[in-house]
C-alpha cells in the first residue's frame, strides 16, 4: 500500500532531488536493520547527507507524504548531494533504488 505512494512521490517533478530506497527485511539485511534501529515494518527514515532527520513507524500515508514534501522543501535550498551514509549505501543494491 505504501509502495505505490512512494513510487508516486519518486516521480514528482518537485522531488527530483530526493532519492528513495527500499530495504527488504530478511536474513541478508540483519546488520543493516540493527544499525538503523528498524524493528517494525514499515519504517520510513529521512536522511540528509547521511544524517537521520526523522522517522515514521507504521503506515500513515498522509503523514508520510506531508513529511516528505516538507523536508524536501527545506533541504532543496541546501546543497544537495547523494547521502553519505556508507553503511546504508553499501548494503543497498540497485534493485532497491526507486528512481
């Protein structure tokens, strides 16, 4: 249910500077989920330059959309680079990128 909204947001022209990633929670990603403190599905986390900005646990589509748009407006004004969280990026393969 939330995936379709993520896909919609990832194609929004006002959010082209935002990168969306999906992590499958399975045995192969136990270390990552522990380091990111993910204990509930779904968990949405927002990062800027590798620093965690906020988190939403559970499905609240309106809050997810509003928070994403709000943070996108704030951080669009700043220098935009891809996230620098090496652990996050090193464990996410191309299949998890929703762009």
